C-alpha cells in the first residue's frame, strides 16, 4: 500500500513561468536504503510498514495521491558568473505538506531523472552523493543548524554513468521551501516585474509574514542568512559551493555537495574540488553571503519605482550584513568558550585561541570539546607545543570566573562528534558495496552529537594520515 501523504500544494498554483511540470523516471528495481520515520511522523505521513511500497513511492514509480511533480525555475551566480537559466535539472518538487506544528514543508525527489531544465544532464544521482546528503543534512539538524532534511533514500537498481558506472539512487528532501536567491534572479533577468511581485508575495507569506515591503523582505533574508553562516563557522562547517542558486530565502542550509567539516583548523581551508580559487573557503563564507544578498537586492529593485532612493536603502541593508554576521559570530564563539554574552572585550581572547589553533593545526572540534570539560591539559595535548595554550588558558579561566556554569554552556554548543570526512567516505564506500551497516552506525552516532557514548569514542577521532580526505566532490 502506498504511503499516505497529506499534500497541500501551493507552489503548483502559481502561473506559468515558475516551473515546468515533469514526471520522475521509472526506477528498475527500487530498494529502500534509509527512511526517516520520526520526520515522516512530524510531517503527518502515514508510512505504513511496507518497505517495498515506500521504495516504489520515493523512487518516483508510484507517487502518493495528491502529488503534483514539477521542476522549479531559477537562475544563479555560480562562482561569480551568472547563468540566466538553471532550474531543477535533476529534482522534482512532488508537493507540500503542513506539518504537525503548522509549518509548510516541501517534499522533493532528487535524482529522479531529466526535466526541462536538465541542460543535457541525465538528471540522475548515485548512491554515494544521495547517502552523503542524507548523513550531512541530518547531522546538521542534530547540531541545531537550520537545514533541509532527508526523508528517504532509495536505490533505483539502475546505473548512473559518471567517470565510471555507479549504482543509482533518489533522495527525498524536505525543506521549508526551495526558494532561492536564484529564483528572484530568474525573473529579474527577464525583467518580469509581474511574476517577480507574485514571487515576492508568495515568499513573504511563506517565510516572513511580518515583512510588508521588498526592503523589509530583503532585511529578513539577510538576518536569517547572517545567523546561518555564523552557525556554520562555529562548528567548522564549509559549504563548498555557495552559489546564489544554493542560497535559500528561508535561511536553511541546502545542497550538500562538496561540503565538509574541518579537521585541523585553518581559516583558508577548502575541500571542494571545484573551488580552485578558494572563493568559498571557510573564512570567506562570511564575505560571500553579503555578495549573494547584493544579488537579491539587485533583483528586487525591479519592483521599485524610485530606484535611486531604493538603491540607497538596499545598499545600506547589504552593507549592514557583515556587522550582523560578526555579532552572531562573536556570540557563538563566546559561547564555545563558556561566555554567555560575549562583548568586544572578549574578541581578543577568542581570536588568540583561533590563531594558536591555526598555527599548530589543532583539531577544531576536539579542541573546543576538550576545553568544555575545563581540563586545559586535555586540550593542550592536542597541540604540538602545549605551552602557548596553557599561557592563553590563564586569561580564559580568569574570564570564566564571572560566568555561571560555563562548562554546561560549552558542552551544549561544542559537539563531541561531527560528520568527519573520512568516516563519511568509509560509510559511502561500504554502501556502494551493499553494506549499509557503517552508514547506519554513523547516522546513529551523529543523531546525538553532544552526547557521545564511550563505546562510540572512536567516531570522535581525527583521521590518521592515510585516512585524510583533502578533496570533496559535487556528485552531480
């Protein structure tokens, strides 16, 4: 029996030009790889217990009643270069639900075949990238980061041809919406003010009902994205491909392609194999997002009659963003050191620690987690030369004397375990060889990142030299 999904579709009611209706490609032999039962319950989905029926549904072979599959239109700046038409080339929005908290959510199949926006691609996905997004998005959710979610992963039984033949799969992704900066750029590039206004009204009603003007909408998106990038940086996350078509209006993390968590800390760290110039390096993320917001501002100007005065206001909103990011960064990194309300006076203390970590290549996650216990010796042991950290700790411990329960605060924001690249890689290699146990074990551990059992302590270990992953890949 098909799963029952209470679809309540709104994007499909928008007029021509916002999307192209399309159907998923039939999978030869669907097989369920992973299913997120708690998320299904949250969405009001009656999944039943028939894995074969779930596989058929979430492969796209037998969509539940009420599904209305469509590929969304959008444009985007990719590594700074503008493409006026991108769109969902391998994804289909199958519909929306209103979850048990009254929040509207998109359900999207990713890797379900060609669409009118495929631009010569096959529209498919392999098991590796599908399970990678499943692991990474759910890990980010457990860390408290705004993110898309993963509902299901299904092997298709078909081959996907990249450099070599790979086993195919489809991911079911859940999002507050799939509206992007690039969605607004799509209509701006066509000077289509009518559809732009319809899009703005839809986005405001969906995400920021308090906004009543294009400027207020822009400011709301900027605020959400400023908080998001500071959160990423506080956990050592590098998105890897922060193009405007991968920048959501909602402020959720989307598209887990060449992303990674840092092992050893350095602000210039890059993992993405396609980011050859370091445009989206760890520390550059705080600079790229204001640039992306400038593209949103430029698009929204299409709706303004008095462009001169609006340009000044929009420019100011974008220019205010670095300060918002910095304030969120200071608050989050202060908390990582047990400081409940960090001020500018605390900045030198934070920056001094990060400089020590960068100079000695200390592990980002494990350094902060070790400090969370208040045991400076344990943290110092992670440094090749422990003396500078011990000197730094004197000032830090003096600062904490004014704080209440700083270790409790630190343990609540400094994870004991992250989705380390080598662990993810090991899980995906095993899965592509029909062994899902490493994937399932890693998924289980990542679900409680702040509470690591002693029996799972090995998951917190950084990679040995022969295990280190220095490049991550898009997987398209």
